[in-house]
DNA sequence: AATCATAATGAGAAGGCTTCGCATTTCTAT
DNA sequence: ATAGAAATGCGAAGCCTTCTCATTATGATT
C-alpha cells in the first residue's frame, strides 16, 4: 500500500499521485520526462492531466521521492529515488543512460567546495559519450 | 583585429558577430545568458536583435569559441573559451560562479567511461552550494 | 455513513526561453 | 562598383513548464 509512502512524505494519498508513484516503481525505464509519464499513463487507460503530472513530480522532488535531472536537450528527466546516490553517463546517439558511482570523485568534490569556502548543497555530474552498441553500429 | 578570429572559425566577419565577440572579450563577467548579452549591447548603443544574439552564440559554440552551460534555472549560460578546461561551482543564493579544475576528477571520468565501454565526448560537472559571502550574511 | 472544509485536479491559457520564416540588408569575391 | 550568397531583424511560432480557476476528491469530524 503506497499510500503510506505518500503520507510519510507529507502528501495526501490522491489517485493521481498513487498512479504516478506506482508507474514509476513498476516501469523498467528509470529515467523519464514528465510527458513520457503522462503519455504512458494515458495509454494504460488512466485519466490524468499533464499539469498534474508536472505538479506531482515537482512535489515528489521536494519530498525527496524523486530526483530531477537536467540532461542536455531541455526537458527535465525524473528518476525515482531508490538505492544510493549515483551519477550518470549518457549516450549522445541513442539516449541510453547508465549509472555509476565513484567515491574518489565524491571526495574530491567536497574537498573543492571546502577549499573555495562553499557550503556544498548538491552537485551534478554528467558524462556524455557513445555507448558500446552505438560504436558497433557506426563501424 | 578580431575579424581574423571569426574567419579562422569559418564565420563571415559581420558586424553583429564582431560586436558580440568583442563584448564577450571585454566583459569582466565571464558567464552570461543570451539576454544579458543582448541587453548589454543595446545599452551600449549597439543595434542588434535578440534572435541574432542567439544565432551567433550558437554558431560560436559550434565553432568552439564559446561554451554553453546548462546551469539550473532554465536559461543557457555562455562563456568565452579562454585558457583551459575547467568546471564550475555555483552559489545557490546569489548566483556567483567560480571555476575549478581537478586532475583527479578528470582522470576518474575517463576511467569510468572506459570501464563502461563509452567513447567519452564531453562531460559537465556543477557543484552547487552557498558561497562564503552568503554564509556570512546568513549569520 | 454523511458532511464539511480544505486541498488537489483537469483543461486551457499564459509565461519564459529559444528558434523559425521571410523580407531586407550586409558581406565578399569578382 | 556589382552580383550572388549569406546574415540580420522582426515578429510569429514552438517547446516545455507553470498558472488560473472552476470542479472534484480527500480525510477529519459528526
């Protein structure tokens, strides 16, 4: 019963929010735009408005349930927070997204913020490249 | 004579392009939105259209004269390419931008791309935090 | 279970940033 | 100087996202 999760997050357990949360949890794709969520829900027969999807995803972000990414291309991409922190590497050809985590980089970032006197609140690291599959195709 | 720089970059030396390039070179602010460039030029008495500023900055980016950043907040921010590669740390309170370069992080990024089989083309690293001045104010 | 105050939704309008389309102007090579 | 090609400026249009507001759903209370 996910309605508990929503209430813990300080959100009323409304139908649209439950639908979106369930969808994010069940989807095998981990990174999606608001529009992709919206269309997928419509296609699965749910009634929902695009504005609601945006609102709910923003609330989820504030509540810490979801992370919003600013990959190149303009649209925001959302990801359900599961497991631990990680960064992303993206294929510039096919859009594939892989995740990684490097303790050394994390440490260096904190060291840099400290050295410059910043109280670090967040960071974003995206590596762009051509994924193995797209390299094969190109040959 | 910057018109040479433009021609080297494969761009016709037109007045708007020269104005924008000169402005970027003379400005003490290194990171600016298209609109900021546009308004600054208007205020200094130049005639120019906003669409032209966008077009020219995009051309400069393609030509390698300028880098476009996607800081949080929606607008693209442009920076004249001078000196060497560096990453950015931004203050979430006042918008201040500082630059840094960490050889270890650079190496780790390449190592990660290699390990995952990606041919790395680019990367972007932004650290967000509260700058020293804003920390003082908060107390 | 019915009621009520409040908060959330849906649909479309509106907003911000960026690009497009096209008539006019500016470049550059002749 | 001149012609052909490319660039400009303006407004319109396009995206993505947020806002507005009438309607509807939620959850606490009776």
